[in-house]
C-alpha cells in the first residue's frame, strides 16, 4: 500500500504548478492592460493639450476682436464729437 505522502505530495506539486501558471497568465493580462491604459492616458493627454490649445487660440482671437471693437467705438465717439 502506498504511503499517504506518496499520494498527497504529487497532488500538491501539481496544484502548485497550476496555480503558478494561472498567476503567470494573470500577470501577462495585467501587463497587457497596463500597456493599453498607458496608450489611452497618452491619447487623453494629447486631447487635453489640443483642447487647451484651441481654447487659448479662441481667447486670443476674442481678445483681438475686442481690441478692434474698442478701436471702432473710439473712432465713432470721435466722429460724434465732430459732427
């Protein structure tokens, strides 16, 4: 008759190997997800920079319009004084 350790130890070794391979699969998946998240974060950063850049350009253009309107209002006020 076989000793209990002769029956149990091989099962434990097999279980350990299966658990280890399962952890390796999980680790690979986590690395894949980390890579994907890194790519997404870079894309969001690029979008954020683009949106901020556009809003800066928009504010700059609006400031130019305001300057032109102020100049026109001053000219109109000067014409009203003359006339």
